[in-house]
C-alpha cells in the first residue's frame, strides 16, 4: 500500500487529525460524559487519554473518580472540525466483515484522491482489527482501466504471520569454519569488516551456514555460486556466502556500518594505498563503529536486499531467526506465485478449451451451410444438364442409325450420372459428411484469440 498519500501513523500525530472513535469520545466528553453510552470495557477511557495527550480534553482521577472535561482546544476543534476524519477501528471491522461475507473478495468503487486515500487508511487499520483472520490481510487491486474507480478487495495470505521464528545458535568459538566462511576470512579485499570485528562477523556467517544446512539448504561460497550461474540468481553473483533453496539462491553479505566524519581521500592516495580494496575504493576514510549488518539478497528479497542491523535493543546475532523467517516467507511467496501461475494457466486452458469448442461449432455450422449451397448448385446444374440432354436427344435424329445409337447410349449414360449427382434424385447426398476439424480448419475463428 506504499505510495498512496501520508501514512495513518503520521496523520494521527497531528492534533487536528482524529479518527471516528476519537471524535465520538470527544463529543461524549463535551456532553458531560453521560452514563449509558460506553458500557462495555474501558476503551473509551484509553481514547480519552489519547485526546488528553493532544490537549483536547483533560483527564483526572482513577476508577470511580475518573473524569474528563473538554479543554478550550477541544471546543475549538468541535466548533470547526476538519472535513477529513480518519477512519476508526469500527470502520476497519465493518470492511473486513463485508469482505469475509463476500467470500474473501469484494468489488468496491473508490476514485482517485480522498476517497481512495481513505480506503487505503482503512485497509492499513484492518491489520490491527480483531475481525481479521489470523494469517490473512486485505489487499487492494485495480480492476479494468488503470485510473478507473473500480477496485477489488481480497483477503490474501499475510506471510509474516505464517512463518515460525525459531532460535538460531551462534557459536562463541568455531573449531572448524565452513568452507564458505573460511573463504570469507581469506578474501581480505572484500570483507567489508575491519580486522577487530572480523571474528564476530565470521561467527555470524558460521551460524548462518550451520542453520542453513540444518534446514537442508546448500551453502556455497561466491566462486561456487558463479560456477552455478545456470541457476536463477536474478542478480549479479556477489556476497560472502550463498544459500541455495528450492525457490532461488540467496546471498548473505556481512558489512560493518561506517561512522560519520571520515576524512576525504584523494585519487592518488587511494591508488597508492595498500589497504583492502573495499576501503581503498572509498572516497572518504572508513570510520569503524563495530556495528555490523547482514544483507540477505535474492529472488524474493527487496531490490537492495533485506537488511538486519545491530540496534540498541537487538544485535545481528539476535536477528538471525528473522533471517531464516524471511527465507521461509520467500518460500511461501514462491509457493503462492506458483499456485497463482497454475490457476492462471488452468484458467487460460479453460478459456482455450471454450474458444476451441466455440470454433468447432462455427466450423460445423459453416461446413453444413457450404454443403447446403453445394447441394443447391448441384441440383441447379442437374436441371440444366437434363435440359441439354433432352435437346441433344432430339438432334440425334439427324444422325445415321449407327451414329444415333452410339449417341443415345452415351447420353443415357450421362443421364445416369446426372441423376447420381442430383440430391433430389439421390437423397443420400443431402446429409453432409463433415471431417474432424484440424487446427488449420479452426484457425479462422481462433486467430484473434490470444489465450
């Protein structure tokens, strides 16, 4: 859903932008918090606290002493509310219920502009709805003309919820490195990690290699991946180790995140430098931070790869389960695409079969009509031929007896031939005999069919 206006999170931070649930609570507070409106749980108090944080209401007390009053800013908001009210949870719930009741696919109309932006906001909010089936999410697609208002909402697999995140062990010491990791340690020019942090990077790659092989994946180093180029790698062969799966090959690259403030290095200095290539090709001096980053790249990864970085709350080691969860998600995506291709091919085959059946009907229809016209022509020809035979018999009187006998015998033979070709004298000719059509026969009715 990216690329369609501002995100809901960004809009919610603005005091002017409220969703429908917040507007309802704000009006309830303005009315003096009357009893009997909110009788199910404490959600309205949570919403009121959010309004308090925006300065629109003032909340005090707890339990039975809880109270909320409208502030001056809240009164100003109610006096001139913005026209673009953000959707609330109830709206997302209703949309999900409608799609579910429609069997998982619903046709809607949402023109470009505010109408479409609101629909996209509701779809984003539906991710947090209690009505959303686990492992499913709403997806929107256009129907027909690209800029038309017709859309289709569909419940599709939410792959992030369908994969299991399992722990990955990172060894504190490695007695024997995997050949691919050993190759990483040997290629100083393309390690992307300073010497002080190389051991940690190698242990992370070893953990990846061990887990990949435990899951029955093949692990290759870059030179082997290059020799394996007949496989669909989808991107140039690079990376420190390669994981070969049924759905594609994925590179794993370890990098150290550079710090800021590195001095500029001129061309001559870079040319004379004896340092590793990954540093000498830089225009500024590499500032070591010790922060590492693992990049997973391949067929189903984002364009620049999927990045797993050291952060304040989690290190790369702690994010290795996410790396393999991503590979599992890529497998599900591959399975989903293959299934979609099978369905699409089955649909195309069904359409081809229907088009062929229609073409056969048209072929037979035309063949019958052509046969009928041929019968009419044959009968018309037979009539003309009989008139000629009658005239010919009369003119044989001018011949000698022997010549006349020969001519009459010939004309009698031709009369039999005329009777055989005349459908009115030989009714068996009326019923057509139609050959089974070949592809060439059906071509005139299929030539515009692109299925």
